[in-house]
C-alpha cells in the first residue's frame, strides 16, 4: 500500500512540475525543459540501444554456432554407437 501511495505522490509532483503556471494558475512550468532534455537524451539513448542490440545479436550468433557444433557432435556420437 505504501508504494502505491508513494507512486501517486511522485506522479502528482511530476505533473505539478510540468504544468505551466500561466495557463492553469499553478505549477512550475518545467515542460519546455523536459522536452529539451528529451530532445538531447534521445539520440544518446538510441545509440546505447543500438550498441546493446548489436551485442545481443553477436551473442545470439555465437550461441547458434555453438548449438550447431554440439548438435553435429551429438549426431556423430549416435551414428558411431549404431
């Protein structure tokens, strides 16, 4: 119950910070600052996501190659037994 209340308080504080005081009469008016931050952070986050996807792809290719080697090895052992 406490995390739910804490989350609601944080959400309300964030909305309060984003509201423009000229339009609604209260708020901090940080909306433009948040948009500027997002515009600056998005390319960096895209680069990091691309690097992560690249590493995951390379790891997946290595795992598939290793699985094929094990499958070939296991197939060779079963034919030797027969």
